[in-house]
C-alpha cells in the first residue's frame, strides 16, 4: 500500500480534500480499496461518476463490504444493482415521492 486517504468530512458531496487528492494521485495499475460504497459517495450519480472516472484511468476499485471489484468502465445498470444492496447510499430520483410512501424527513426513527 503506497498511500492511505482518509476523509473526515461527510460523503455528502465529492468536494472533499482527501478524495480530490486520491483522484489526483491514482494512476493506471493502482487499486483503490474502499470500505463500502457509501463511504465513497452518498448518491448513485456521484458513485457512478467516481468509479467510472477511476476505471477509465485504469484504476481498479474494490469495495470491501460489498465484496465487489470494478476493473473496467462499469455499465450504469450493473453499478446501480450493486449499489442497491447498500442501505445508506441514496438513489436520487426526481419528481414526487412514490404514492403511499412517506417522505424520509417525516419518518420516525
């Protein structure tokens, strides 16, 4: 392992100093190991963009918790299917909440 990147900031968006440094540092033949998908990104669109950007550069992306390795540009459907197994990853949708579904902010914990 050459280098460890650890963000102390929320994964809410991709504007994180260590993530930016990781993206700058990673090169062809490298492997990026991430504990889980929701640690890299909190929504599917950001996850897709990050993984595809890395794999286009020839970087292998490994998600430990999901036992998933991506080595080539990933089809959106395949990544979405894998991401659906990650409960903390938000699948962004436009439009109103599905009929009968209560908005997240109104749910009791």
